[in-house]
C-alpha cells in the first residue's frame, strides 16, 4: 500500500529503485474516473492510428498519460468482463458471475462496495454498470446518476446525459472527499441507426482503410463500421466534456482517468468469442500528478483483473474485504520511466469463457480457455461439438444482429459464399493456434503446423498449470457446473426447448436486433 505521506514527484521509490529521497509533502488521495465504452475493439481510436474513428478525448488521455497496446479482457462478453473488473478475479473464479446474464454471487464483494465501506471515497456511476447481471439489490458500482437526459442524436444512442450526470455527482460530493466515478457508456453497443455515420458525421466508406478478412468487403459492411465509429465518437465526446469539467473545477491534476472498453465490437467473430478482435481492447491512463513520464507507449500484457489491485494501491485500502484478487497492480508501470515492455514477467494473459447468450439445448455454454503469450494465441475448446455462437435454428444468438451478420448469413442462404459463414459461425476443432503478430485477424490456424508444435505444447502446459492453481472447475472435471447456473431472468431459462416448441417467438430475442437496413429475419432455419 502507499503511505499517506508521499515524496516529491510522488514516486513510489521501492518500486522503481530510486535512492534519492526528496523532502516529504502531503498529497491528497487521487480521484478516479473509470471510463468504459460498451463493445469497442482495439485499435479503434485515433491514438492507435485509426483514421476513421475520431477520439480526441481518448487521444488526449494517451498523449498526457500512457497508451497501452496489449490490454485484454479475460472474457469477451459484457457481464463476465465487468464482473472481472470489479473483483480482480478471472471469470472461471467467479461461479455464476463467470456467465453472461448471471446472478452476482453474494460471496464476492465488488471493489466499489469495499471502497465506499472502508475509505472516505465518494462513489457513483452513470450509464451502464455491471450489466446484464442481477445484482440482488446491491450497488456494485455505487449510486446511479442517470436522471439527466438529453434528446438522442440518433436511434440506438442512449438518452442519458453522461456529462451532466457526472456534474451532478460532483455537486453532491461532500467537500474534501476524493471520488471514484464509473462512466459506463452504452455506446457502441447495438442497435445502430443504419447510415448514421455517413449521414450525421460526414463519414465516407472510403475512409476505412481495410475491412477485416472475416467479413465481406462491401458498402453495407463498411456503412455498418461507420455507424459503429459514430457511436464510439459519442462516448468519446462525453469523456472529453468530463475532462474539461475536471479541468475547470481544478480537479484534473490529481484525477486518474482510465479509459477502456468491456469487450470487442458487436460484429460476427468479435464479441463473444476468444480472438484478437473480441478480447484485445483499448486502454489509456492519465494522471497529471502521478504518472512519472507521460507520453509513453506500453507493450506489457494487461488484464482487466489488474485494475482492482491498482485501485487498492491508489486508494490505500488496508485489508480490503474482498475475495483474494488474481491480478497485479499497474502502479509500477505508472511510476516507471520506461517505454515498451516495462515488466518482463508481463508477457502473457489468460482468457476464457463459459456460457454467454441463450440458444443451445439445455442452456449449455461454449467453454473455452486460452493463453496469449508473446504474440502466440493458443485456444482450447472444451466442447467442440457445440455451436460456438449458439445454434443455427435459434439464430446464432451469441452474435448480435447487424447488417454485417445478415450479409454473411445471406451469402450462405443463397449458396453464394460459405467462406465468411465458416469463419464466423461454423463449429471448430478442440485446439487453435494463431500468430497474432502476423495474423491479428486470426485467420490462419497453425495448430497442425509442425513448426509450432513445441510452442503449442508449452503454451498448453502453462495454461492448464495456471488454471489448476486458480482452481478452475474445468481442470477438475466440474466444468459443467457453469451450464447449470440459472440465467438471471426467468424468460431466458430453458430458452432453446421453449423456442423450439413454439412457446417463444423471434421478437423476444431483442438483443439480436435488426437495423433499418435489414428487411428479412436473422433467424436461419
């Protein structure tokens, strides 16, 4: 933990090996603004060189702070990803909360709850917290500030005025108290207003330098990407206003601003599976009074489970009333002056998933565990006989509805092209291996390449060894427990059988939405 007495430039000396100690001075505990967009993949921000998504606020945080190039969520779906954030534990360590649309277990405390109970911090949020879970009446991200509304700038954009809600939170904060505020944008989660990126933002499909190789490259898909960009920019616009407000009231210098997303973009072969576009996410951290050398680009591998131990260090919680966290604090990176790889041991992350959306018999999930180490991604699919994105007859419900999804399904329906369907929806083998440094789209499976067998075996051995140490039920023959946890809502339980019996109609699956573009159902019979 950090002492309440800090030194000179606020450097944690024992962590960075500095021997010269300046005179002590009192520093107030830092405020924390945690900003998380909903469904945004790496590298869709200007700071990463993406020209068709304009993110001046994110870019400022990166320029005046640190830009991370290897940040990953352990589980690429909203609820389990956010549960990992607030607990510092991987999803296979969270029982029900390791699933999507889950009940949050009483035994696990969220960092925000602990921060409010054990410190002087004032805690609140606006927008989307830890959803979609059933929190059972608990305030997992603090008190909600969602009363301030504005006229939405387009269909699918939340009416919540995130900036004004943040200001209301600050006005209610007792004088002298530091704050933790969770800004959870609902964007760029679907649904989108088709064509809004070109219509309202003046974007052109020619602005996009390339379309991922697992989608067809056509006007419909490119417009879908522009609409996604438009929603990211809405989230970023509010972030910029919050930063400006902090500057106006004199709170910016001692506020840590962390900006990321919960999982990858809501497109086929992205959100809801275990590849680069699903788990690799943007991350920038700014702290004018605390970061030792701003402007650095960091290549260390970062997991979402590292946020809680970082916040515990920053807020000085002694003996936090939480289950043991799995992650490790980022404070040594913030306090270093190094660029690139700062901590040699941070050269890998573990990923995984269990049950996401409904759409398989008996409410079954699609269990996966993965390790990404120094650019090699090894994926172990425990039930390769199941459909990865849920069954065809219920509409591949683990992939959000979109013009891009419809394009791919139409190509298959018409027998014009099965290539994209095979990449996005077909069953897989039990093992996959990708060199993401050369193949960031994970198109070339190297699992049978003899040149990679030794590396594959080492990755698998390390993955399984660490999962056993973390008491993952999959390692002890108890993994199917995740299939038996109840969905949070009665309407989603036993969905497949009730759907096949005609008890549930297509319009019930509202999250698999259709856009203005679409004229036919997504469901494939």
